[in-house]
């Protein structure tokens, strides 16, 4: 067991590695995972390094052309030597291009290889060497980020503990994690790393679980609390019943999710992949026209060289690099760039109720009394009868009694009747706590009817079969919901609906005050049908759920967002975006990030298209020398880097607007 915890990256430092094919014939993995260097982690150093290298090479080429150094170099070095240098430097690139060509695939490396061939054809081997150099600079940036991505995953996996301390055969032993059995009890001492997912059975401690949930402050845990592997116990020792080890822990699933993210690509990126296929014939046609009209071989070669930029292919992955990194800083794990694009176009929000809009923990909000009893007496008798019940409503009754400082009596003859409630003897009197069947003639009491119509779950309390009180339990909405929904309305989500399997009155009680529509009494397949209904009408649907019974709808939606994904297998599997903490303000934040990303990508593509059109025109008319054409191809890359770097900084949340009037579906 580790006794001195190493620095643990929080959810913002985990990030997501996003694989984007940049049309270069390679797998260009962009890692958005911060590594602790500065506020923006890895993304900013990568962009800065690439920009400095490209800028330096550009400066050398321009100055060299101005001083005539390249002409003197050409005169002094035999062409065959220059050709050998170019072939040696670009052999693997040219071989991959040839293989792609045999498969009918055209990439940006194909474009750049055409530029190299054109430069060699007119005897300008230094130009060909510059193009090859730029290919290697781009490849190095790609390899650098890919290695960082893989290293981030390795380092993340290395944080997982390898041994655990358990009680076996009456003695305390330390065993490898893979030898642990579910249900065993693990012992964690102060300052040690928690090796498993599990439930605390004994002890209290402050636990730093930033690596899982992104929470910056340690949390207090005690008996019944869930804890996660790779978090650290601070003050206090714990005994933990094992519920997951290794790959089955939340930490293990996060690592797998980071790796899985590499397989998802944005649709706009697939457009960039296809661009090279259509772009190359255009470039060749312009070059042919230049040759026919001018007969100038250098201008013709310059057209081919200046058009051989990788910038179109970079337009999407560099922007996604910055955005996914920014999202990770906010506790949002995004499985791939494709979901950023889908989220940017979304206009419908569907929301689960229990555990998503509400806290998922019932609370006693109303106490009605009968037979001249006081609220204190009714609550004391009910909580005493429910003292040993494990039902969530029983927990709510006991919690309310505790808050009010009510001491409980020891029940006798306790009996739980599934579906009906509990019976026990309290202070020698038979007490029953259960559903509406215990109300008897009081079921039509105006106060009881009003409580039921307000969406409360009713708990009747009887003594000697005589009703003495009714407790109203409700699932309280999350406090940050109104502000988050107001922001989403400001972002253009005109249609919001709550989907729930709960009854009509309970659904109305939650949805009405929030100003959103609702559909009640739904099964999981009904939720899928509603998602499809909107999709068939041309809408882009975002579904927010807790990742358990909502998993099918999360998977069917254009973007499924799982709330509080820590600890939920289904959440990480089914959702496209995982919120590592239960903070509803992350939902509008994700939408803002996605829309800024979409705008940046469009600007990147537009700038590149305009620049390339200008470069082709200048080269075709002989105004752009071939060596400067080779250098000029790097300028769009710099523009893309600068524009995409803006995504590293996110705007502060907008002020919430007033809630809209309730809708009814």
C-alpha cells in the first residue's frame, strides 16, 4: 500500500485523447489531457511549440530566398546529391503515399508528394527538401501529441494501486489487487490510497477523490458511503466492502473511456478527409492551365507546391484538441469530436427525472395530523416503527426525525411487508406505516387529496388501525436546475421535456415550477420512442440521464450526457459525454464549448480556403516564387493554431434568464 500519495491528477488533468485523421495517412492522436504544466495543460505547449517551429522554418526560408542562399546552394551541390537527400528524408512518406494510391486513397501527404515531385521536376531540390521538412515538422507534432496521449493513459493507469490490505483467516494480509474477491473487506489507513471501488462499512475519513469526480475539496465519508479506487483517504481509517476491482472500478472505466475516445471522429473531419480527393484534381487542372498559358515550368511547379498544405486536414483536430481539453478542465469527459459537432447543432433537451432533475433522495416535506395528535408524536411513532426498515422512504422518515431532534423508541415485533409498509409495536401500541391503503375513509380528506395532487408520495401512520397522520414525501429538485435551464433557453433550446416513469402528479410537481414539458408513466422503450420522434422531425436531441434506466435513450440520442458518471458502469458505456460530478451548470457549459468549437472549425476551413485560392492565383501568375511557395504553405497552419488556441479559454456563464411558463405535453 502506498503511504505517501503522489500528486493525483483531477478530472481536469485526465482529459480525453481524441483521435482525428488529419488526412495525412496517419492516425493523428490529439491529446487534450493537461499534464499539470500551467492552467491549460498540454494543449497550449503543443500549439506553442508547433507554432514556434513553423515560424522559425518560415523565417529561415524567407531570409534564405531573399539573400539568394538557395540558388548558391543549388549551384554548389550536384542535383543527384540533393535528390538523394530528398529521397532519404521522405522515403517512408513516399512509400505510404504509393500504398495509399494503390488503395485508391488520396491524403494531404499525396498533395505534398505531388509538390515534391513538381519541385524535383524543375530541378529545385531545395524546394523539395523544404516541403519534406514541413511534412516532418507536422508529423513530429502529431507524433508528439500521440505519444503524450498514450503516456497520459499509461500514467493514469499507473495511478491505480496494485495491492490491498484485507482480513483473511483472522489475520491482516496484503494481496495483489487481482486476487481480491467481491464482498471482501479492505482496510485503508490514513494517508493510503483506496485500492477498490466499494462501500464503507466502518470508520470515517476525508477522501480526496479528485481523480474520479473532479471535486477540488476532499469529501467526508462514513458507513454507507461509496468510495472509488485511486482516491486517497486523508484523516481517518476505513473498512471497505469491495464492489469492484481493476478494470471494473470507476477509475478503470475512465481509463478505458480515454482509450475509447481515440476511435471517434467528427463528421466535419470526414469531410476534410474527402477534401483531398476532390482538391487534387483542381490543383492539377490549375497547374496544367498555368503551363498552357505561360509555359513557365517554375510557376507551374509553384502552383503544385503552394497547394500542398496540410491545413485543411488540421482545421478540425486542432480545434477539437483545444476544446476537449477545456471541457476536461470543467469535469466533462467527451468521447470524441463527433459529439461536439452534434451538440453544437442540438435544439431539443430531454431530461430524466429521478436522480437527474431531482436529487433522487425522497424527503418528508409535509406532515398532516389526525386524532388530535401533534406532528412531533406522529413523526416519532412513524420513525420508531421504521427504525430497522431499509426502504428509501423509511430513511427519509428517520432523517426528518433526526433533524428535528426526536429520539426514537425501540420497536418490538417489527415486520416489513413488501409493497405495503411496516408494522411494529411502539410503546406497547401497534403502529403501521404504509401506503394509501391505510388511509381508509380519510383518502377523500381535502388535505390528503391536495397533498397527493401536489405530487407527494403518501405514507399513512396508524395506531390500533386508526389514522393519526399522513407524511408527504417528495423528491427535491436539484438547486442548480433553474439557472442551468435558463442558460440553455438562452442558447436556443426552445423545447425541453422531462421524461419519467413516475405518476402524473409527481411529474407535474417537478416539471411545472421549472417551466418545462413532461411525459409521465414511461417505460425505457417509451423514452427511446420519444427520442426517435424528435429525430424523425429533424431535431438534434440531447438526453441527460443518470445512466441506469436511461441507458437506451442516452445511446439513441444524438448526444447522451450522463450525470455524475463516477461509479456508474452504464453511464460511461451508454453516454457520449460524462459529467464527472453532479453539477447541472456543466450542461450549458458543454453546449457553449461545442458551439465555439464549431465556429472555430468553420473559420479555420474558411481561412484556409481563401488563403489557398490566393496562393494558387499568385503562383499561377508568377508572382510567388517556388521557394516562397514552399514556405507559404505553412502560414495557414499558423493561422489555424492561433484561432484554435482561443478555445482554451472559455467564457464565464451568462446570467440566467427568467423561467418560462410551464408547458404541458
